[in-house]
C-alpha cells in the first residue's frame, strides 16, 4: 500500500479535514477498502475503495446506480424524520468541483470515497439475527420500490440462470483447463435440472414475474449493526440492480442456511438449516410482504433451490475455465465449492413441501 499515492488520490475528493493515516480494512473479496483517518477532532473518517473494474466493467453506470439509490434512501429517511441518517445510509463523496463520484488514475484504476460508519459487522447468523436481516433486506427493497431513476445492470445478466447455463456450456465446449473428463458426472447432474431451474427467466418473458430493485449480494456481512445489535445500514451496493426478488432471498439462504462454509470439502456436513430459513422468511415477509405478488411468494421455495444451483454452475464453469473469476487457495478449490453447493441444492430440494407449507402458515399469521 502506497500511502502517499493514496493521499494524493484522496485529495481529489471533496473531503473535510486533513488525512493523517490510512489503514487497510479486511472486508470484501472484490474491491479493496481502506480506512482513512483525519487529523482534526470532529471531522469525518472515510472509507477509500479501489473499484474492481474487471468485474464491474462500467464504473460510470455502477456509480450512477449507487448514487441514485443512496440519495433516494436518504430523502425517504429524511421525510420520515429518521435520526442519525449518516449512519443509516452510505454517503459517497464527489470529486472537488464536480458531480462525479469516482476518480480514474493514470494507470486506469478506479477509486471512490465514502463516509466511514462506526458500527459492527457479523459473519455468522442465528435465527434471531436472520429475522432482523430478513426484515432489513425486505425494507431495502420496499424503500427502493418507488425509485424513478432507471438503474442499469452493473454486471449484465448477473443472476440470469439461462445465461449462466450458457456460460457452463461454453466452458464445456472449450474445455480450456482440460478438466472436463474428471467432472462429467457433475456436469450431467447439473444439466439435468437446467429446464426446471430456468423457470424464472420464462416467467419473466411471459410477463408474469417483475424485476425490482434488489441488492443481489444479501450476505449478513453486508449489513452494519449498532452497539445494540440493531441493523443500521445496508452496504456493498455494487450489485444493486433490477432483478427478481429471488436473488435477495436465495443468496442469503444459500450462504446463511448452509450448515457449513461454501468450501467445506466434507459434503456430509453440508445441509440446509431450516430454522434459519424460517426466521429469515418471517422477517422478510414482514417488510416485503406488502408489495410482493403471489407469484413471487409462491416461488420462494424455487428461489431457495435456485441459488445453490446457480452457484454450483458458476463455480464449475470457473473450474472448467481454469479458475479465472473466483480467487482460489488451492487447485481444486472451485471443484470443492461446486460439490458443496450441489449438495446444498439437493438438501434444499428435500424440503420443498415443508417450505411451501411454512410460507402459507406465515401468511395466515400462524
Ligand atoms: C462473489 O465476493 P463476494 O463473496 O461478495 C460473487 C457472488 C457469489 C460469491 C460466491 C460480483 O461475492 O455473486 O455468490 O462470490 N460476486 C460477484 O462466494 O460475482
Ligand atoms: Mg460482495
């Protein structure tokens, strides 16, 4: 980390106070983040981030999305008289004398700056926290449901299952890393369920399923909590884009309701945790239930299956391509992840009827 270089870039932004120190923050696999300290008491601290434009290719679109979203949330909170707004929504800092919210350096790297929010994060959930998380992500969608500015897709086709299947098929055809032989069984098993899992895209084409503004990376570590463990703020807004609500339901449960980590090699340890499902869905329906259509609610069990399935397809695609997208710690890492997610997918499948009954009971207020 070149502090002097960073200071130079930070000085392009419209900051208050004098930068005294910059420390790396350990959050995020995709963007690198740094905590910026200022000299004067009472001046804000900042988070300085390098935006990974290999993944987010259109930084202009990305930052327009984020600014539209945060300004909308801020206005609604102000109208509601919510206090402490600077801790409840991210505040991005523009460049000096400009309406641009990112800086492109001479090497073509992109940077942004936002206010630092003193808070806690969590990497694990309990049924209690899952309920709060469900409420928060449902509320996030509800708050953005009347945003008039159209958002772009910061990663085109990010959660489009048909597109992800096509990428897998392309990877199979190219067999770049010469690994196809060793995974043919897994490939066949995944492709067997392709039609069923692409249901969302068909419902959308038939005009039955809407796209709404979703977070699309609903992990518990993308929420900030206050000192009393109440949710303060939804962060990591890079993937906020129009999508099916399935994304926000499915990706949370994929990560939080797995009884192990997504790269646990022993698949016997991988199971679907129903109590996390129950509490998340209860919380989510409390805030999102107001605007969801019956078709979205009916398909919550499908959404819950879809995400481990999609993730297995994405990990396997990367494995076949020679590990170019996800960071790996050892050669078979993506294969281990694929097997893990496939096992989770199977475990979720076993609970389909239970999930459907639970949702009905929830709506009936039981
Ligand atoms: C990536 O970096 P992280 O963990 O927030 C990926 C997600 C995957 C996840 C799998 C932009 O997210 O979609 O579900 O890895 N994000 C992007 O661990 O591709
Ligand atoms: Mg993320």
